[in-house]
C-alpha cells in the first residue's frame, strides 16, 4: 500500500543517505512507509503485516532496536534539508511525556508532567522543532533520564543505556541540544522558544543562552522576581533599577496595553492584551561572560476583558515589533498541541521496545514521516 502524501523515495534517498549499509536504508524506508499508513497502532507487527507478504517483524525489530546507526546523523540531514527549503520562524523546545507501563523501558519513572498537572509513569523526551507558520517538524530528540537511573545498573543494562548517559538538570539537556544543532550541525539560528518554570532555573538558563549569543523568548513562572528598568536612559549600564517584583505584579505598571490578534492551535483567530516592559533579573543579569547586562523585555499577556495577565515571557529580541514577538511566543503553544495530539497519527507514542537506542531510532523516523507529510501538503493531521 503506498504511503499517504505520495512517493517517499526522494526524501529517503536524501535523508537516509548517511546510513552506512544498504539494508539499513531499505528498512528505514519500510519503517517510514509503515508509519505513514492508515489508522491503527503503529506496532512492528502491524507494520510488518501491512507492508510485506512475508514476515519482516524480526528484521524491523533488529533495525530499530539494535542496529548501530546514528539517529543524530539522520536528524541532521533532515534539519539541513528543511532549513534549505524555508526560513524557520523559531526553534521550539518541549519536554514530551511518553506514558509507559512497568519499570523496564529506558528512562521510565513516575514523573510530574506539567501539561497534565499530575504524576504519571512515563519516559520524558526533549524535542526541538523547527516551526514556520502553521507547520512544525521535530529535528532533535533526546531521552531525559531521571536521577533514579544513574546508579541502577541492572535497569541500565537491560535497557542498553550508554554508560556516558546520566541524569542532567533540564536546562543542561537543552543547552547540550542547542550546542549540537547550532555548533555541531551549523543550522541557521532562528529565535529559540522554551519554558523555564522550575524554581531557580531561569537565571542560569538565560545566562547560558546569552553566552551563545542567540535570540530567545522564555516562558517564566508568574512569581519569577524581576527588576523594572527605568526608561529615562538609553544606556543599559546606567539604567535605574526598581526593587524586585514578581512578574505578575510588574505588568501592572505598564502604561500601555496593546491588543494583538494571534492564531490558536485549533486555527481560530484570538485576541489578547499584551504589554512590554524593560526588565532585568534580580542580580542585574544575565550578562553572559564578561559583557554588560543584556537588555530584556517582559511580555505579559492578559485575555480580553480580564485585568490579570496569565502568560509571561522574557525575551532579548528587544527590537522586534510586538506582533512579531507574539507570533514567536505563540509558536510554542502550536507545537505543544501538535506533540500532544496530531503526531499520534504517525505513531509517535506507539513504540513498544524498551531500549535507549530503539526509542531514539523510532522518534527519528517519526520526524522524517512528519516532514514528508508537511512537504506534500496531504497530511490528514489537523491544521495547527
């Protein structure tokens, strides 16, 4: 049965060219086509039954779960292809929960999932997606290990977790990913959009981003302390700083609020009040290494008819117009819904294996499937 969205051969030839062996390239195409087939759970058994007259389940299992091909090379090829075809609006960073039963799958643990507001048994993956308008494609994946996996040698052995992989703070996973994409792959760098809602994380995260000299918009907790900066001087080093206030109180000092239209994840046109305020973190930073304090703006959003803001973002894109900033920060919501729902159609959450390598191989080919659907404009996924 041909996959939705037309022929995949051209995409496969380009993206899977980095695979060393012809049999790896063959099974990559088979697995991709299986993910692109009609409904149902995308298990290896189902893919085998629908795509082959003979049973190829064992070969697919070996290719996904054990074959030593480098998933990052495939993702790099995909990312470079996409950035050569369109100008990315943003790189959006998300933590994605993969619900699991049992305790044996790599990185599985009972963990708090902010999207759900509760603790579930799951794997937690880091996804970084290229976004442009209504389309997005994850181009980087990494399984985030809970601290309980650091010294559990038996579980690590069974799930084939590499020796060098250890639990890291969330911000460090993000920075290592960005170093790979920007430094290792040489991708063009659009603004980076992410959340920083863990206590004590924002200061370190923004300092690291400034060290890398990238543009960013970071969602922060409403209680994040900030200092308002006086507009009386254009010299950032001589700016007058007010006493620290929580972000949700800073927005009340705004002289002007602007009504800006934006598109929600369901494609509906929405409007909110937005205010922009020059701010610093309480210590005056983030400065980066050896530089002056970086000018920041607080973006505060309040639904129409409601005085209190509900969303708060810090950005160093101080010369962008407000409507452009809104488009950038709202890309995070669009991608969040995409990762939460529509990607189920191509089996993102259907991987039944337990190995660390298998998880990365599966999500990598899911990304290729999503890029194929977007390129052919024949996806049955809802428009974001």
